[in-house]
C-alpha cells in the first residue's frame, strides 16, 4: 500500500527502496564587478565655476518660524487656521487637507506636552467645524 502511495507522489514509477530524485542545485552566483560612481561620472571642474560671495551682503539664513500659540489661533477663523481657501480649493482638495491635518493633530492630542495637546485639541475643533461646513 505504501509503495503505491510513494509512486503516486513521486510522479514516476520508481523501484521500491530507491531514494527519490533530488532537484539540481544551481551554482553559486559570482558578484558582478560594477564600476563605482566616481569611475563612471566625470568630476566637475571647480575652477571654472564662480565662487559665491561670502561677505555680509550674502542672503541671510532664514530661521524656522515659531508655530502660533493657541491664543493667537483663537483670533483667526477656522478656515485660516486650517489653511484652506474655499474660493480657490474644490471640495476634494479641502477634504484631503482636512484629513491630513486631522491625522497630524489627532496624534498630537495624546501628547504628554500640555501646550502641544491644547493646540491639537483646538485644531481638531477647527477641523471639525470646517469639515461640517465644506465637506458635509
């Protein structure tokens, strides 16, 4: 009975007691020798480019602006707080913007930082107001 099952699963009729055929083993792949970037791309000629002026007349470095506080946000409309303009944005653009803001501020609402948590709660209220007004 077992011989019949063995022949059934082996695909060919093999004599009893012979080991099943093994699959051929592929040879190991050799690493490909590729030229590095420095070998394939020519280096630019630095002497032909003009040197930037490093004097005081150079452009000032822009510092990262501080986010507005909750008190400053309360003086603005929910639309301006959320950064949407119903005159220039269609319903789908407004929906996507509000969804993006909701993801960001919903995560911040569970923050241990009280100031960040208060700002997130205010923003979530503004998002809900805009969503009910423009998305439906």
